[in-house]
C-alpha cells in the first residue's frame, strides 16, 4: 500500500539548517559485530532512503551479490520520479516493494515491514538527521560519505551508534576493495616493498556538467522542497554545488582518497594548507577546484601528501592515490588500468614476492618502445602489476561487508568511530581555503 506525502508545515531552508537535530552524547561503546534481527524470510529486510544517482549505484551493486542475504522491502524519496526508477530496478526481486515520501513514515512502519537496516544515499546535509533517526529506531545503517555536512553532525552519528549499539557503516568503499586490502596488508605491511613512505599524492579530476533541469510538470512540489531544505528544483538536482547543502568537490570526490592517505600512512594529519577558487564556474557557490597539502607524523617518520580535485576537466590522468617510499612507489585506483608498482633500482629484489604471487612483473615496456635515453637520466624503474582482480562493481564488496557484519560474520571495514577521525582531514580543507594559511590539527579535532 502506498503512503501519501505528509502535510507537515514547511520551513525555510535556513531555518531547517539551523534547527537540524543532533543526537546527544553517551559513552557506551557499540559492539563491532552484531546479530541481525530475525526476518520471516531469513534475510535482512532492507530499505533504501534516497534514490538519486548514488542510491541507484548502490542498488545495482547490491543486485549483483549472489544469493543475496537481504530483501529490499521499501524505498523512500521525496521525488516520485526517483520512486518510479527504484520500483523499475527492483521489479523482479522486490515485486512487493513499499514506497514512502517521508522518512519519518518509513521509520514508523519499520515493525510492519520487519525492517532491519537502511541504506542512506540522501544529500550530505541530511545524513546526520536520517542516520540518527534510523539508529534510534533500532536499525543498522549504511550511510554514504561524507558522514555529514559538519564535524558536529558527524560526531552525533557516532554517539548515537554508541548509545543504540547499532552498526554504522560509512560508504568509503575502497576500504573493502580486495586490491586495496592486498596492497595495504601484504605489499606495504608484510612485504614492506615501499620501504619507508615519504610522500603521497592523489587526484580526481571530473568535468562538471551544466546544472540539471527538469520539466516543471514532474518537479517536486514547492512545499515539499522547502520542508526538506531546498529552495527550488535547481538546488534539489544540483545540491553538491550549494554551500548549505554539501561540502563541495573536496567532500564529493576528495573524501574517498584522502581517507586512503590516512589509512596507508597509519596516521592522521597534523596540518593542512589549501587553495581553491571559482576559476571557471561563476554561477556556483562552491569553488570548482581545490588543492591541499597535508603534513603527517607517520609511525616511520614525517611525510607529506598533496591532493587535487578539478571540476573543469576530466581528460587525462585518471583518478588515483600515489604513495612513494625510499624503495618503491605504489599507485592505487579503483580502475586497475591506473594501478601499478615501481621498484627503486637501489632497492632489494622483489623476486621473492613475485614468486609468491604478491605482485607480477610487467613485461619490459621499454623494449616495446624504441627511444633514445639521455645517459644522464635514470632508466625507467621496474614496473609490477597487482594480481588481484575485482570482478564486481566497486561498491559491492563494501555492501557485502555491511551485510556480513549484521549477520555476525565480519567487522565493519569503515565504521563510524574510525571514519569520523579520517574525515576530519577533509572537513578542514574548506576552512583552510578560506583562511589562506596552514591550519594545525589538535587532538580534540579527532575526538567525538
């Protein structure tokens, strides 16, 4: 049975943003493994909250899981068009799908639905409110990154997960990617092929499309938009470019990769300086480029990391994280074409690890291309491939990890506690851009 839209009195966007509720803090520690609630069909009953582009990505990723341990019972979105897309995508596997236009009505129906967990893929400024409400209702939550629009909102999510004992997974999907796990645990820790990390850089350049428009006949009703914090359909469709609704490009793209800096360095940054500007798009509130430099004190010594994201070009270079050590370099990416390792000529042989299948030496590329090499220049380093194949969509392993954790078979790879600390490195970039100076991190920055 369909649930109609509610007639709650609308509020303006500024008022909505000022009065957004945060959960109060408790100090109870949530267990890292939880048992799923029982479902009549023996599966995790799941709802999707927010079916925009990312909600669609997560749904198609879930659908490729063999013998899925879940059953999608409901979807919630304020736009009828999105509800229709979700129903079409799930028509075969969830013919009994219920749909809602208000998240509070979805939560109110949780017992009727037998609901166990929720996938949240709404705009960033809604994450804390949606996550806290679902956790308090006794539901496990998979929430897309960034955790929230502000550090305090993100802190509230961690506190609510502690208080309720429910699982909170954040959508940093590289943390579950088998290629990244192999590189971290086997190549950099066990084999120590990089030696001591000294530097990292990363980028994700993606040309931003013009603002999306929609036929007024199928637009969301104005009172519903305002009730949900949007002034108009332009903001609803292009929320990533508005300062009150998102953290801009560094949150949208940089959050994935700066998290990897922190992970592979086994450290959190001690400072950040950044620059960004409106160099191309003059009609958008957020800048269209940002470049940031971090300083780290890693377990093995000082290191620096540089990151850039450009919204004006996507041609060339790809998206990757590049780690450089005194014995080798490692370039990581969700795209295997951009993933490679390089050994310093002076480093110990890597043959032992190649024979164990940790790495695979690339055929001599220099022999394929006849060029004259200046004798004063170094010869190209030996290149190696990482022989770990991901035969799934990039988000699928992270979702599988979430479902396994609910069923008591795994620990979360990106739980709220640890993810909050890592995301603080991203939250402060915009502040550094505005300050035009180096900002120091304090111990309190990373505390909940």
